[in-house]
C-alpha cells in the first residue's frame, strides 16, 4: 500500500531539473557535499531531492533532515523560502539553513551543527 509520503517525494516532473541541479552545484554546495557524501558522517545524505513542490539541496531520510544553502539571491525570495520551510516543517522535517558565507568561512561549525542533530 502506498502512503501519502510516497507521492510527496521525487515528483517525476522535477526529474530533469534535479539532474541539472546535481550537475551544476554551487561552489558552496560542493564544499558541503564533500563532507556529506559517501556516508562521511555515518549516515546517507542525498542531494537535490524534490519534496512536494520544492527541490532541497540535501536530505537525510534517517533523521528527516533537510539542509539548504542560501546565497544572496535568497534576499529577494524571502517569502518563497519561508513557504518552503513551513511546508517542509509540516511534514515533520527538520530544516537547517546556512548562508554561502557560513559554508565558505566556517564549514567546521556547520558540520558540528549537523553532527549534533544526527548524534555524532
């Protein structure tokens, strides 16, 4: 029996967009991905996953954790970002949002934040 959650993740209409985003990661996404990939933190993370009408940067299913990296363009889409966070939170997902500068200048702090949530 399929659940509602099966229909919320991985919208087929986003398949090509997800693929493009995975191949065109920002420098900040690449930096964080190097820490998250291949179970480096002891859990599996996926990148550019669609959840409902949104494509999130990183997702860990085991901990229902979404990680978003926001650049300067997010200053102009604050309402979109708030709607995204509200929607994801309504699914009982934990959402962490970091700015590009945090990834570039303080990646160790970002990784420590993530480790606290996943219990490492």
